[in-house]
C-alpha cells in the first residue's frame, strides 16, 4: 500500500487545527473544481483534496491516520501491528496488498458493524470496487424536466451541500429517452457518496405518457369516423397525416410506431392516437335535418346485444 501525505495535499502542518484544515479544504476545492478551474489536472487535484479532507476532516479518521506514522508520498508501507484491530470494525483483517489508502479509510469508517468486510470491500479481496459500493448513503434529489428534454436529453446543475457547509455545483447529464420516475445514481465529486436522482417529466398540454409511449386524443366528427378521413395529428417532431379508416369507434387506439420516447437500448416507444368522436353542442337547421334523415335511414344499433337493451 502506498502512503499519501494528506497534510501536504491540503497544504497544512500535521498539527493544524480543525478550522485550519477546513479553510484549506474550502480554498483548494474552489480552486480545483473541474467545472470552473483552469488548472492543469484540476479533476485529479480535486479528487485528491476531497479524499484528504474526508480523512483529516473527521476526528476518528485523523487519529487513525496519524497513528500510521510518516512516510514519503508514494512509499510502500504497512500499518503498525495492531493498528487494524484498534481502528477496524468487526475485528476484520485488511488485505493491504494493492489496497488504496483512501479505500482503506472508507473501509474502516464507511459503515457499521464490519459491513464492509462482509461486502468484500477494503477488508476483503474486493478492493476498490467493494469499498466504493459501501460509501456514504446517497444524497436524495429530484428534478423535473419537460417532455421535449426527455426526448432529446438535457443537463441540470444542482448545488449540493457538503458536511462543512460548502456548496458544490454538480452538473448531471440526463440522457434522452429517460422515463418518468427513473432513478439515476450520479457521483458527487468532492462529497463522499453519490446523488440518487429521481427524474420526473412535467405534464404536457397535448401528450400523456404511458411508459415510453405518448398518448394523444384525436377528435373526429361522426361523419369522419363513419366514412373515414385523413387528418393531421401532432407528434413531438411536428404534425403528420394519419389515415383513419371508415367505421372507427370512439376510444379506438391507433398506433404510429417509433414516435414515442427513444430507447438507447432498443426500439423507441409509439405514439398512441385515441379517437374521440365529438358532436356539436348546438345544431343549425340544416344539420338537424341531416341528423334526422340519418336517424331515419340508418339500421345501426350501437346497443344491440348489450345489457342496456
């Protein structure tokens, strides 16, 4: 295991006070934040600063770190005898070979009752992957996007607060085709843990969502439904013409394939057109005469065979 000088990373003395460590961390986190910094290797520096503060900013972790002793940065070392029994949880014995120092401290203090050892993290053969899996609980967040943004993808920037009160801007890329209620797990750079982001899609004045399908109502006159017609229907990409066969009933669902939400892993959803037959609230004399003539001539009985008969 290679030694990391967390005091040197933050630019403070080993005897620095908690307030000095906190101030150094805030200054460096702002300096190297990847979203605003123009420094070389800003992202790597930002991660290193966050890791150093995660240890030195915690009283128990700092005490355990100080007991490791002093070595040159990058020097291979092993903790002194009995160190893991004093600071470990559950009496587990770490596997130091190839273990990262930051993951070691996450393994020691990241969860209760030796859970990290059972999960195969820093105290087992799972190494880095297991340690990351058992980091701090996720920060719950929710975002509402428009249907157009769900169709094409978008970005959102959040202000996430760290334990010391520092606010960090976190930019999240929301992929196209995201469905309502989906949960995304997003790394929170500079903050232990990650963001559990629930995506909501705002209601749309025309379309309703059914999974990846979009549903839209299509009003038709009785004559259009009976005789058939060709009408324009709205889609997210603009109106298209739809042929409606004669004899279409109200409530019938017509499908336009691939006009719904995209799916990066397969076919896009569909546009479902629901026919709604509408009649005028008031009739002109000519319309009334036409409906009366139709009623006299027609033999169609919509209630034939039904219980209401």
